[in-house]
C-alpha cells in the first residue's frame, strides 16, 4: 500500500505510458518459448505434410500400381497382387536394352558435362575478375530461364540436314543417340557448373598459393589440392545431370530418331498403350538405379560435405 | 638430420643479403600498392614490415613470395634475380594469415606436403614431418585433421609445414593476427626462439607495432606503399623520422610547427614520448631549468592501466598531451580529473621530425 501512495496523483489521470524498461508481456511467445515441441511441430508440420504427400505417398502409389495388372480384354486394371510386370521387364530383351541404353546416355552426358564444367567453373571462381564472374554466372543461368522445348527444338534445327552444324563444316551426327547426348549435355550443363563453381568458391585462394609456395607446380596443385576439395561439388553436379537424363523422354523424341529411352516406354504405357501398371514398373528402374548409385556414393563419403 | 643446423656452405656469401629489393613497384589498376621500395634484408635477420592495412606491406611480402608480379623493379633472393619466377621456383616459404592448411589432409600430411612435392620417399617424409611437428611441440597431433585443432595449434602446423623444407627465408603474413592476446604473447616468444635456433631469415608482416618492436632486429614502417622509415626498433621508437612514424609506433605527443615555436621555442615539428613527461601536483612558480620544458596543465582524464596510469592533460596554452606514469607502489600517485599539475620534460627528449610528407 505504501508503494502506491508514493505515485503522484497527477499520474493517475493519464493513460499508463508503455514501459521502456523491464519485460514485455507476450503470452503467446512465452508459451512457444517454453513448449519446444509445440514450436517444432508448428515449424515443421507444413513442409512435412508436403513431403509426405509428394514423395512418400506418390512413391508408394507407384510401387502399388506396379504390382497390379491390366485385363487385356476389358483394358481395366486388375487390382490383385502380381509380379507379372517385373517378370516381363526381366524376360523381355527390349526393356533390358532400353534400360542399358538410358544408363549409357546418362553416363555419357554426365562425363561430358563434368569435363566441360570443370574448366568453366575454375575460370569463374578463381581467374575471372568479380565483374566477369557475375556476368558468367548470369550467362550460365540464362539458358535455365528459357523453355526446355525451345532449347531442344533449336538443337533439332542445328542438327537437321542442311542445318547449322553442317554449315559450320563440323557436320551433323543426324538424329540419333549422339544427338540426344549432345542436346542433354547442353541442357543440364548449368546444373553441373553451379555446384562445382560453388565448391571452388569455398576453396580459399591461399590454399592454392600455399601449395605453390611449398613447391607444387600447377598440375600438382590441381591434382592434390583442388580436385579432392571439389569431389562433393562434382558429385552433386553429376547426380543432377545423371538423374535428369535418366528421366528425360522429350529430347529423345525430338532429336533421337527412332531410339527410345525408359521415359518413352513409361510415357507410351501410361498413355497410348493404356497399361499403367507396366508404366509404373518401368518407372521403378530409374528409381532403383538412382538408389543404388546414391548408396554407392554415400559409401565413399562424398555426400557428407555437400 | 637436424632442422636446427644449416651448414655455412649452403648459405650465400656473407655479404650477399638474403633478400634484395630494388625500385619495387606494384600497381593494381590505378591503385599504387607499392612504390619505389628499396630494401636489403640480411641473412638470419628478423625483419618486420609494419604499417596499417593498405600500406603495401603485405603486397611486398607477396612480391617476394612470387604470388604477385612486380610492375617494375627487381626481387633478388641470395643474389639471384627471381622477379619473374613462379612461387614454386623460389627458396622462400610463407606462413599465411589464415594458415592455409589443406583441410582434406592430416596434420602430418600437411607438413609433409612440400616433401612429397620434392619426391622424397614416404618413410623419410614421415620422419622429417614428425620432427618438424616436434619442433613446434605438436608431435602428438600428426593424425588429426586441421579442423580438429585450435587456432594456436593450426598456427604451429603452418610453421612446421614451412620450416620442414629448411628455407633460407620464411615469410610470415600477420601470423599471430587471429590469436588471442595471451596466446599471441606466447607465440611471439616461440617465434623468436625458433628463428634464432634455425637461423632462418624471417620477414614478418604486422600491423601491431608492439609486436614489431619486441620481435624484430630491424623494422620497415610502411605507409601509402612506401617505406617511411627503416631502422632498429630503438631507432624507430626513439628517433621517429616523421610525424607519421611517431604517431604509428607507440603513442606520442606531436607538436606541429606553430606549437613547437610557441612552447618549445624551436622551429619545425617535434615529438615527445608520453613516458618522458613528468608530472607534479599544483602549479610551479620556480623558473624552469635551461635543459627542461615546463608547462602548466589540467588533468582531463586518468586511465588506470595496471602497470601505471595514462594521464590525458590540457596545458594552459590549450595543447593536449598524454603522459604515462609507471606505478611505483605508492597509493597516492593517481591524479584526478580537474587537478592542476605541472608537466616537465627534458629538451633532450624532444625529437625533431623531418618536415614535409
């Protein structure tokens, strides 16, 4: 009581001014501060639900569908469990050949992209002036803003009979797997350059200088210092180009001539052939390849620093 | 095979400096980083390049190491012109400010890297690297990764990696800059001991004037890409050549030409070190002796330093002064804000500064 009596009367008439000192009353924030679980669940529920729906549920649906079959007379889906689709894939040579061809194209695209990306990324990260570096980053990114179809069709024009490739005297491989590899290598190149560039940018210049200072000529600096530090970036870029090529079916339709890749088989079976279960089973092939690949890469420890 | 000996036959003739710089100039676009630097650094010398950031000292170091190409002038190492040589062709090694340890190698492999480059057998590499690690007292940490070491330990690994190659010259680019004070003082002592034991020429870049004064045989004070003064720590501190050097190395009381004329009665700029000022309480009415200067002043602020007091003063003429008083143990030495004091200093302690620049 004695405390309140000390407050001057005049103050009582005015609305209380907000206190500058002392704690601020925020019941909601206080609750969140105390309830760690509440905070975490509020933060994570939306993204987790999305991941669950998009990845887990979709993948499970794919797997389940691949275990069904289609009644050849009524063209209706027979929802009884069967491994027939996978038996077809294993026994029919066509599927094996297409699968191997797809992996082969993906490997070729990845090797070409890494080989092109390494010097470009090195120039961007370690040689170019800051201004040139910005312009190169934009130049690398710009193709990503253009439509996929436009890019593939322009390659169709370049590689066509009497097209740009022939004008320049280089000659055109014609429509076929080579054309697919060239086009895919072009389309996925930015995805390979950027992670390698990012990995190189994280390597301090002083490391390269120190290696030179200790007597290592340029080639040895690249081999013993730069490459080991670049492995995570190269792996990240390679995973991009490999998996994106594995799943592509448009490029091969446009510049691939009569060749087919796994994506085409999935597309045909899901559409024209009206055999969704077989399409789902074929779709399990690239998924299985990627799982095997990622597990192998993980064994090497390259994913830990990504 | 001991690291601590270098046979005299290996060193160049006694009179040839370890490093000779002549007319060295480096520009980056329009910016002149280093201008007209002439320097001879003797074999076995602990030489420091002192200056604020952007003064060109690090660029000179990088020109000696070969990381930058000189715009003009020459760099000679032990009499051989290396101006156009690549870093890996020069018999100098650098300890980097950020240590630049290879993160994907063990500590031992880091130290052995230079030996590996030179094609030594694995067993010999390990032995020598281990020995170098022991020289910096890290023999037990060879298997660790650099990321698992503390800052001071990384610093030592960087040193070991350079000294394992027994260079004639070791370049150190602010090697202690990232360490805390206690560790830095400890490393200073160790660096000095190491340099003496190995007999290697050290070229040490620092912006810390105290570090330069305590460690060096000679110091070059840099500003704006030029050497402002070259001399022993004592010469630099006691006889600064210019107002810039006097102000950068230690604290000082600077008198511009007008003030010098007024209170000292002499022409030109002058400087007096704060520890040369003697204070006594109250105004003094005695006539000053001919060999000393006496001024009346008021204490503006007294700062306790542990070892003594730093007293900021303003004289009756309006000149700001700083005095340092060593603690003598008596409790009553501390002046208080607003106290009247008399300041005395010997005329012999007044250092004339070169005019201009």
